[in-house]
């Protein structure tokens, strides 16, 4: 486990960074969506690409931290929820939502990157918007369940 975090809980530094990051991500995405409405598609693209790349790096670091520290059980040691069925089910739901959201977002980013030089709006724009909204919903659910995991694992 890394050094103690800065939020005053049992969590380590990386976990505190992760929970702040997943809390801020929907707000950054909303800002990026507003840029599109102001015809600043290039800024939208850059923010979204940077955000998805940062999240990919953070997830890799986070997973490495969990493995080095002895797994999820070691991470939530001391929590009153650590060995409960509720925590296990909540954890599985969080992981499924997070993985599906991230893979969908990464796929949309790659597809959009390939089509970006074409004039905007284009034939892909309506699908991009539709899938972007669905992914945004997944990101919100990931943030909510992630914050819930953090609270159950490190505060309660």
C-alpha cells in the first residue's frame, strides 16, 4: 500500500486520487459537452482524449497498487463492510459498470478519432452524441458506485 491518503480516511494516496478523479470526471465531461455547443469541437476532442488517457493510466496504477497490497480484501481491511455479501455484490456491480463504461468510451474515442478530420457535423455525429450520452450515464454510475465503494471501504 502507498502512503496514507490526504482525505483523512484509511485509504492510501492513490485511492484518494482515484476517488477525487471519478468524482470530477462527470463534471469535466459536462464542460467538454458544452464546448461542442459553442462550436469548439477540437477542444472537446482534446479534453475527452486526455481524460480517457489519464483514466487509463490511473486504472493501471490503481490495479497495480491493489495487487501489490494484497488484493481487494487487504485494501478494505478494517471496514465494517469488508466481508459482507452487500459489499461483494456492490463491488461486482461497480466493476461491471466501470469496465463497460470505460471500454465503450475507449471504443467511441477510437472511432471518433478516425472520423474527426471529416467535416462536422457529419454522418457519425448523431451516433457519437447518442453513445456519448450513454457513456456519460455509465460514468455517472461509475462515480456513484465508486464513491460508495470508497465510503464502505475506507470510512465506515
